[in-house]
C-alpha cells in the first residue's frame, strides 16, 4: 500500500514540475475545433525510386 502512495507522490511531483517548467506556453484546452485548429497539409510523396 505504501508503494502506491509513494508512486502517486512521485507522479504528482513530476506532473507539477512539467507544468511549472512549461509556464504560459502550455495549452491545457484539449482538442481544438474550427478556427483554433491549425492543420498543415502533408508533404507530397517523392516520386524518386
């Protein structure tokens, strides 16, 4: 049981570290739809063999 608690504490500390390091660049908004979604077309496949 204590291993689960230690694992949770380590995971929570790692998650907080990542969030703090990301600062204001993290987007926690989930999926984007409509004008907010930015999609780039796939590059064309090369015909070289």
